[in-house]
C-alpha cells in the first residue's frame, strides 16, 4: 500500500475563514478518494497568514527562515497540492502570490494541483481560470480540470448551491486523487548530499 502526502496551503486572512473551511473540505474529500484507491494518506496543512512575515523576509533576502523552510519542504515532498485563496481585486491575494514566488524552482513541475478560491460574489469565480490556472500552467504543474469556487451562498445548509459546492468538491478531489495515484512519489534531492567539488568551484564550473 502506497503512502501519499497531500500538502494544503490556505491563504485566508481572517478568523474564522471560509478559505480555510474550503481547504479543509477539499483535503478531507481528497483523503477519502485516495483511500478508496488503496492509499494511506497524510495531510499537512498550513495557514499562510501565520507565515506572512517569513514570506516577506524570504522575498527580501532570497532565503527562507527556519520556520518557513519546513513548509517549502512539505510542498516539495508532497504527492499533491491543494491551494486555496480569497479573491481580492479579481485576483489571488498578495500573500498567496508570495508563497508561490518563494517555492523552490521547478518544485511544482508535473505535481498534481487542485486550485480553489473564495469570494464575496459568484462573479469572482473567473479568478480560477483567468488568473490561477495560467499561473500554475506557467509553473508546469499538473492542474486538475475542476477548480472549486465558493461564494457566500454556497455555505447555506440545504441550499441548492451548497449541494453544488459539495459535488464540485468531490469531483475535484477525485480528479486530484487519480492524478496522484498514477504518479510515483516525488524524489527530493538534498543539495548538500552532492556538493560541487572545491576544485570545480575554483575553475568556475
């Protein structure tokens, strides 16, 4: 039985956070879908608001802090990634973009990614295909077909839109699980295990 790791990054800024709630639902649905495929599943979640200062410092210095490094390593080791952001000014938040910007180069290449977003109106759902999908396509991630957007009316119990959100959540999670299932677990190389010989450094190569 394969053991799979799903990383979840939520960029919600407030507490309580509908963005975090959506991330938790997607993570739970993905866990169920992978378990149905016979996998053991670990889920590691991070609220990016807790690392805001670390992300800014990483952008300025070019190096992650001791607190941020494990978060980036989790994304690198993950078999799949779930990302959820609030919608600000018809786009993802600056916090979300900083997180993406400090990821190690190439870390998302061919990694299955499920995109999701929240917003104050259903009109903002265009953020998924017009803003987020191009970003992750540029990073060569394997973005699943179904993106999940949740507006305020999607959270009402018994409401038709709430049932629609549940359906979209299950469909997207199933797509992510299948993409993860057909791939091998990422192999993350430690750059310190094979350092460049000192004589090569002196020779400029």
